[in-house]
């Protein structure tokens, strides 16, 4: 299990057919694409997977396909919902579907106290036999995971890892100092400072852009582990350029989330990994000019495209 | 149906037993308590109902109990979730359980474009045979319902009403001017300016405090309809004083949502309507001193208490 | 003095010449335009006056011109700055220039505690002989004036009025209930619910749109005072339509503040009151199409234009 | 000049006497304390200097004392105010007082468009003969400096450096990639990831905690320049522990800014550098227990205290 809490663990996009159905074949190809790059685990049903747009049925089937295709790679599953009882149900279904652990945000839609956030994690952890990873993503939940709550959960063993998608490396670094002695996994969600987060004590990374270029992030992980900061930085700089794909979409026409996740899917479609760039309802699609610009960025980053 | 889009439509709290199970008997008493006061409809599964903390099963059973107890009063049901496909499932279950309409927020957790919000409502409306009410509650969703989207949805008939819990009467009033010609219902969620919202063109109200004192809000509605603004204001001022119950809880100890909804439940418990003040996990309870202060405010407002 | 804390007190724009210098002649015409409409006071150096963009010298000269032209109408002056000592200096200069009172926000740029906000107002009030009005405009300062601080300041006599530009009528109404017994003036900054705010206990109003159509707001004030809510509402609805001028500017080209204040100036220019629509640096101007649209809205509102 | 745009440039606190007057002797000692540690420049009149609370006169005198005491070290001066004309005045006064450059935020209190922010910087740069440094501190201004604006200003030579106090290392790193070719200085304001920011391309740092422990930040700068990342990290970790002093104050009693800046002053007082820990009005003081806790953290960090 602990292998899943170190190294590169991409948060998989969820491929759809052009008709909007789960595309299992594309998902299997995506798993293979990532496994071939040498990633250390997979994260299914996270923000990059458009989890918020999926029915429970699609969530479970996605996880089942991924687990079957993973060939022993540990698969973490998002158990992401607004409240405790709902998250417990997701977590149990994930356990039944073979997840190696569940990734859980604080409650949202509501405004919880830090002690209520702690109670939330305790209830979820008590309800399943697989480990719980805390997921801090205030841009989505608008409920940050406070540092004292994190520290309490880490010290008492309720959580086995933190996935930090706050974008706040200062706060992450302080968190590392507070909880490193507990031995929990410390995963950054950043696409643009993965190398530096590793130097600051992260044990691994969960970058959405890792769908598109898993090899790049694996190289960063290995370079830092080998102490070669310059090589890690060079790779990171190449990926920063590539990450411009998430800003290609015209935000006066489609939303922020659709633009970013649609770019990941468009890139994977251009690379031949998935059969359709389609996103979940109600997201609107990128247009042809935007896809062409993404294609250009892929080529500049040295990635082969087939379309 | 249209009767449900005018007048007083309280958003019911969801009573639990001391063990945390749905308390159907208390819920039936609550329905009776509201019906006796002459309300015009009921809204089950909204923010005041702690919908974000409930499993799908509890959501459905709550609605079934309320519909059975409502004796013909129309019951609106929240179909509140992060994404389109999830909301469609809730809406269909609500339709099957006898809801007169479904109350739907924009997608949240994600960051949608206004056109994606419009697509969301169209998909939900197309999936059910009961009408859709748009629910604007940015304090919970962090995704406001933009005025042009509202206007498009009202004009094309996708929605039959707006429930405005934004707290922004200026924006509501402008919305009224833009959409009043469509004839949609215009419901304010405000506890503290219901009388003024009615004067500004609201057709009704959905005040959480209406659980505790439905008679007061019915008196406001009738006074404004009779043109007696002074009587409406006097009643509103009494209710503003009573509304202090939501600020009684110590926010350094329990969260904002638990403090406010816990106060509604504590008040209904003190009034003898429900058997337990318990809130859903992971919310923490009010303490004895806080409950005593709520009791004092009820007495000052002229409401009988039995505990 | 108290005459200035009731009724219509427009927050004057600050006219510039085409070269960007203070245009005293236009300012005198603006004062006359407002006085002729029967306003009860003037507010110089507020947000509508672009105070944040003015040097101290321009602030003082603007005030001197307005006082000289006001013919006995009381002139309130903004003493708006980031910190206590700076505000004290503005307030003293305003007193010397003949201001009837100073309008003061909480400290901003910094993040003060409510008790520090109270200390701020006490220090300013102690430093001048003219009364202090508290100015709550969190959209500009990002520091709301907390209700307990307001209540303390009103009860101890540190402030003689509140100017509420929060847009939150619920909070304003609760504030009215808490402080009405102190007799302080309660001024709403809303352009779109002035009639309802008066019914809720406001003693007057400070609407930026009152620069353009002071007669309309005077009619609202008089209608509410006469108990004719229907007449007040009809006038308010006409002004809501006119208020669309602040949304005419393309926000992908010029900023929110420049668009709104530029619209007031463009309208006054079209009406022949001021000689140039120019705003302060670094604001960008409206374009011809936008000005034409503003012209159309003025005509629809029944206001004569000369350009 | 360029020497000031690399290396450690602490943002000086502004010492006051117990009576609240500028304490020139303490300021001179502070300059000596920093110079002795080998810093590369000084920044006077920034957020850490409580610039928002100072009169213009105090701003100028503080700068004059610092320049006189600096013994050739370049002194940057904040020219921080809400609008263009006001900032120009500050910048000219700073030039006259001997500043080597002025540090300028976007306009605030207002809501400017990115093109208006660009116009703001151009106007300031055109008005003085000393270079302009862009200061991005959205926690104070609530107006971020957009990346395209930064890029335009750097490429055209309007600004010679960026001081990034956004806390967002991802955005900073992308900014570095976009503007490094222009050769501008890239200064991080972070206390907790200075070492990583340097690796990411920062040319220097402006840490508030550098008042208290300038030697530590100088060691980080030199270690990174020597390629000794491990030594830099070890020093940074010690400073992260020390940085807890800014969280010592009880935020239910005094404000965020007073708590943080009061902690810097309390620490300098305990170390014997300044004669009084007093902050500017209207900030409230730390209490004895809080000061004792700061003392403990200083000792743990290995810093000598005399009180």
C-alpha cells in the first residue's frame, strides 16, 4: 500500500465516447499509457477525472475498469462528496471495487469547523478497511484543511497521506514540518513546482498534466531522488511550457474547469490515447482553433501526436 | 402547482433521533406545525434540511414522509448536487416520491461558464416531468447564477421559479425587473427582509426561520398582500430579533452551518415540535448555555416553549 | 448639521477638464444641478468622486469649490485612506475647508481587528471638531465594518451616522434595529433599493446615480416620507433601468470602476452638466458606442440630453 | 543599482518610541543590524514597515534616516497608495530623499483593468528618474498583478524588478519563465520558501522575518548561489520554525496585521535592536504571554535575546 503514497500517481481523466458514455477501452489505454511510463500508482475519481459530474454508477465502473487494467499498480479512488454519510457510501463502494485507498476532501457546500472536519475524517476512516488520504483543494471545496486538523489526523493515524492541491507551497512546507514525523505520505498536486515540492519534503505527486506527459513527471521524481536538482528543474521547465494548454480555451466562452480538463482530454486525443476529447455534461467543448493550439504546444514539448 | 410558487414555503429541517436516524414522527409533527400556520407549500431537502449531509436514501425517505404528511400541500424537493447527471438522478427520484417540483443549484465544486449553467438546467428540466426551480445560493455553491442565464432560462420556460438566497436584494430586484414578464415565481430566501422583497416583486418566501415561527412569516405575506406595509414591518422586526438565534453558537467551537441549523433544531425541540435537536454528522452540538440563550430569544419573541 | 444626515446626499463625481485638471466651473454647475433638484446635502471625495485617484491637493480644492458653491447646503467630505494618522490629516484639512462632517472607512490594505477599527474611529473623532460618519464599503476596502463595532461607536457618540454601501440590506436592517435608538443617521448607498432601505429605517441615501438624476431620488425620499410606497417604487423602477449605464462598458477592455464612474461622467456630459467625461488616471475611457448606449438609456429614462 | 535587485533586501519595520513617534535611533540600529549581517539592500516603507499607517511626513523621515544610515547600501522605498497621482507624489519624494528605486503596487480600493494597471506603472516610471519595482501583494491590495501586464512592463523596460508577495510559487515560477529573458530582478517575499524560490529563478528575497534574523536569509542566499541546496534547506527549516512568531497573537483579540508585524517588533525589542515594540495606531499590542512565547521561539532558533 505505502508504495501508492510515494512517487508519481496521476489523477486520471475519465474518457467518454462521443456519445457521452464511459469509454472503457480508452480508459484501459490510458492506464497502459501511464503504467508504461513507470508511474507508481493511479488516482481515479479525482477533480481531473470530473468526479463531480459523474453518477455513482459511473464512478464505480470507472474504478473497476482501472483496477482491472492496473495490473497490480495501486489505485486510489476519490470518495468526494459534500457530507460524511455520503462519503462513507462512496468509500465503501470504492473498497468493494478494489481501491487501495480513498481520497477524501473536507465536507463542502456547508461551512464546517476544523473539529467537524476532524470528525468527518474519523467517521470515514472508521467505516472502511482501506486507508484514507486527506485531499486539500480549496479552489473546489472553498473549505481549506486547517493545519492543526491535518496534524491531529496524521498523528492519530486517521489518515495515511495528504494530497495538497492548494497551490500554496508555503503552507505545504510548514505542513511537512509539522507532520513529517508521522510518516504519512505527502503528495503535491502541483503541475508547476513538483520538483521543488519534492525537495521540500513531498513524497510524491499527483499532477493532472501527468495524464498527458507521465514520463516527464517520472523523470522529475527520479532526478530529485538522485539529487540531480538541475535535471529535475529542466524537466519541470519543459512541463511548465506544456501546462499552457490549460489556458488555451477562451474563458468568455467556456468555463475554467471545462477549459482545463478539456485540454487534458484534447491532448490525450491528439496523442492517440483516448478516442474522444468529450467532457461530461454540462461542460462545453474546445473549438478547433483551441485544439490546434494545444497540438502546437504538444509538439513544442516534444510529444508525438497522431492527429 | 403554481400555488407552490407563491406565499410562504418553509425549507424544512430534517429531524433526527438522538441516535442520528431519520425521525419520521418528528418530521410529521413539523409538517403539521407548518400546515397549521397556513403555509402555502413545503420545501424538503434544501440547505436548511442539511441536504448536503444526507445519503440518497435519507433524501428520498424524508421526501416520502413529508409528501404523505402534507395533505395536499405541494412539496418542493431539493435536487442538489455537484453535476448534471447526479442532479438528474435526484430529480427523478424526487418526482417518483411525489415532489411537486425540484429546486436545483448551478453545478458546484467545478467552475462553470454561464452557458454551461444554462445547459445544466436544460438537461435537468428535460429529464423530468415536474417543474424546475433555480436556486441561487452562492454562500454554499460559490457559483452565483448570473442574471443573463436566469433571464434566458425564465424566458424559454426551462425554470418556473427562482429561489434567491443570495442575500443581495439589489440584484434580486434587478432580476425581478428582467424576468417578471415571464410570470415565473420569485422566492426570497431572506429571513430579515421578506416584507421588502415582497414589495420589490417577490411572489413568496422560503425562510429557514419559518420552521420555528411560520405564523410570523404568514402574517408578513398576508400583510403585504393587503397593502399593510406597517404591519408587515412590525412582524418582520420581531422576527429579526428572533433570528439572533443563529448567532448564538460560539463559532470558535462549532461551525457556521452547525450553529445556524442547530439553532433551528434547538428551537423546534424547545417548542416541542421535534424530539431531538441533533444535527447530521459531522456537525457538533450547541451546548447548554447556548440552548438556554435560544430559549430566552423564543420567549422574548412570544413563542411558547415546553422545555 | 443633522440636516446632512437625512434625505438625499449625492456623492459627487469630480469633473476634470479634457487635460485632466480639476474643472471648477463644471463642479460648480454640478453643485447647482443637484441643489436645484432639492437635495439635502452633498458628499465630496467619496468613491464616486474617484477619491482614491486624487492627490491631497485636488481633494482639498474640490472640497473648497463645492463648499463655496453649495450656498449653505452641508457638504460632507471623504477622509478616506489606509490608516489612522493619514485619515486624521485628511479630516483636519476637510474641517479647515469647511466640511460639515467627514466620512471615514475602516483602515484598509491592512487587516484590522474590530477593536482596532473602533480605535481608529475614536482617534479620528478626537482629532477634529466636526462629526464623523462611518463608511462601510467592503467592495472597496475588503474590510467590513462589523456590527458590534458599529453599535459601540454609535452608542458612545463617536460617529453620528452610517453610510452603508455594502449592498447587504439584510445586514443594514439588522444594524438599524441595533442602533436606531442612538439617533444616528442611517444612509444607504444603494441605487436600486433606496425606497426599501428608507422603509427599513434609513434616514437618507447617498446614491452615485443621484449625480445623473437627483430629481428621481428626491422624489423617492419624499414619497416614502409621505407614505406613498407605490409612487416611490415606480420612481425606483425607472432608476433601476437607468442604472444599467454602469454595465455598458466592456469589462474585457476597461475596469469595473472606470466603467461605472465613467458612465456617470458620460451621462453628466451628455446632459450638459460637465464639460468633459474624462476620468482620473489610470482609468481608460468609454468608447463611442458605449457612450451612445448611455445616451439611449438617458432618453428612455426621460432625461434631457444636449449632446 | 542592480545590486539592489539581487540578494537579501529586508523590508524594514519602522521603529516607534513608546509614545508613538518615529524612533530614529532604533531605526539606525536596525539598519546596522541588517548591514552587519551582509544584506544586499534595504526596503523601507513596505507592508512590513506599516506604510499604510504612516503620514507622508513619517514616510519621508523614515527614508531619510535609513538612507543616511545605510552607508552606501541601496535603499528601496515603497511608493504605495491607492492611485496614480498619489503614487507619483510618493515616488518623487522618495527620489528626493535618496531612494535607489521605488516599489509600487497596482492601484487599489478601485478595481482596475490590467491595461489600467499597465498605464499606472508607465505614469509612475515616467515621473521619476529612479527605477520602478512592481509589487504584487494581493493579500493587501486585493488587486493581483496579472501575468500579461507584468510581461509587458518587463519587456518595455518600465519596471526593473518584481517583488512577489503573492505566496503563489506556481504563478511566480511561470512568471520567471515569461520574463527572465528581460533581465529584471525577481524578488520573492516569502519567508518560508526563499531557498526554493531562488532555485526557481528568483534573484533575491524580501522577507519580513529578515528583520529578526537577517543572517539566516543571507546564509540561504549564499548556499543556493553555491549550489548547496541541503544547507539552504536546513537554514530555511530553522526559519520556518522561527516564523511561528507571527501566529502567536490571539486573533480573537488583535488583528492579523498587528499580530504579525507586532511579532517582528517584539522580537527585535527582545533582541535589543529597537527600544520599543510599539506598532502604529490603530493596532493593538501583544500581551505579556504572547511576548514570552516569542522569546521562547527566538531562543529555540538560536538567537540571542537581551530581555
